[in-house]
C-alpha cells in the first residue's frame, strides 16, 4: 500500500465513496437552470441542448464496460484516480467551449471519466463489506449520493445567473480536483494484486456475453434500470417540468429536486434499517408497492387537475423516489453476488445497461413526454410496471437456476 495515503475511518471511507458516486450525476444537473442561456449563447435549439445529456450518458455507458474490468486487472485506486483526473480536464474543456460541437465532445469526455467513481465504488463496497453490512453501507452511500441531484441545480442556478454558464463547468473542475486530492490522500486499494484478473479483450467480451446469457442477471439489471428510468424521465425533463409546467424560475429547481431526493434518501434509510431483518424479496415487494401507488396517483392528478402546481405535482415523484431507492441496494447486491469473483465486471455491465436506458430516455423519450405533465406521469408509471415484470422474471430465473441465491 502506498505511503502517500492514509487509511480513512469507517465514516470517512463511506463519505469518500459517496463523493465518488456524486460527481457523475452532479455534472448532469448543475447545468439544467442555464439551458435557455446556453441555447442562446451557442445558437442552438432545445433538442440540440438535450443532446448534451444523451451524449454524456452514452459515453458514460460505453466506458462503463471498461471501468470495472480495468479495476479488476489494475486495482481500484488507480482506475478511480485516473477517471477523476480526466474529468477535471473535460470540465475545463466544457467551460472553454464556443460551439455545440466542442461542448458535445467535452461532455462525452466527462461521461467517459465520470463513471469510474460510481462503478468502481460499488466493487470497493463489496470488497470490504459482506451480507447485511454491505446493504447498510450501500444504503448510507445512496443517502449521501442522493444529495447531489438535489443541490446541483440550486448551485448551478446561483453560479450561472451570477457568473454565466461557463462558470458552472469551472466549478465542476474545482470540485473534481478536490476529490482527486482526497482520493490521493485517503483512498485505499481494496483489490490486492494476487486477486487481480488479466485484462484480455476477447475473454472480457466473452464474459460479458456469458453474463448476458444469464437470465437472472439480465432481469435484475433491467428491473433496476426501469425503476430508475421512472425518475430519470423527470430528471432529464427538469428544464421543461420546472420552467414550463410548474412556471418556476432558473433558481427554483430545488422545488423539484429537493423533495425528489428527500424521497430517495428516505428509501435508502429504510433499506439500511431493513437490512438483515427482512428478505430481499420483501424489500423489493414493498418498494414496488410504493412506486406503483405513487405512479397511479401521479397519473390521476395530472389528468384531473386543470393545471399542475407545486407541491402537488412533486409529492408523487418524492414517494416514487423512496420506492426506487428502497429497492436499489438490494437489486445491486443481488447482481454483484451472482459473480463474486468478477464484481467489477458485473458492476460495469449493470451500469452499462442502466446508463443506456437513461441515454435513450434523455435523448428520445424525455423530449416527447415532457410536452405534457400527463405524458411524464404515464411514462414514469409504465417504467415502474416494466421494472416489476423484470423483477418477477428474475425471481423465476433464480428459482430455476440457483434457488439458494434468493435467500440473500
């Protein structure tokens, strides 16, 4: 272990992993309040502006296939630090961009690097913790990580309205630079050399194909992806939802994000409290009851109300967020436990599937659904229903292949 860093305390370790998980989502939400100004400055329309999200997510998704295997072969610490360093440079590039094409290039570079913290961080958790304790740690990180989408647009609105949209990317560069210094000082290596796997492209591709042929793995990944899509439909549509439908201002994004993230943090807290006391099935069953109750109520409100208004339009989203984050730690750990010797690789493929869904939502589905509040509500409840179907199919696949795994 390098002498240049010190082993952190348990609480510090959890906070560090939460910070690594935060900086990727942070770079999405901070720019939302400045979308109209960026469109004007770059002489583009709303659809082109939306592509800054989808390009980021597509690059994030593609690179996520390599973050985990790289960490399995080279160690967790070096991959995380390299990713954060590249993110610093990409953020500076975004700040200096003078055209949409330059911005898209550097947003893609941000996406390539941002996943290192989240994806490798999940493998680090499983390296260090086991059983119910792993679920508790995952839940705590989800709670801290959930703060990022809540405060990011608030910070972005304050910085952008005072100093211009470019200042947001300078802020992201400084944030990542501080995180890089923190990792250099305190991030330990949790994957020793004797446990590392060779980085060979053809065997790696074959492993991904093997995982995709495992129905339990695929359905668990799809379940989590559909669940998150129910919320990401709103996140990707936040400029239209907040500015157009709720008729709020550029510094008012907190009226949407704070309740939504409070819901996610509540669900994560409940997941941690239930760890070791309830089975994975009961956690996920409760989560879907919450998600579907919120989704149906949201659709009813949007169809019956003459116009959506705060806070009634946001309360169902908050409840839905609680259900999503209640299920998330359980689903993630079930995925990683299928391949205990290749957690980095499994985490990468899981992230790729979820991020691909998010990119499709941001680039193709969100612009269409965001035209009406009822469209967003119906899209969200449809995603929750698809997630429930995927979970049921994962249960059936687990019973057929290895029933003991369903006992958690």
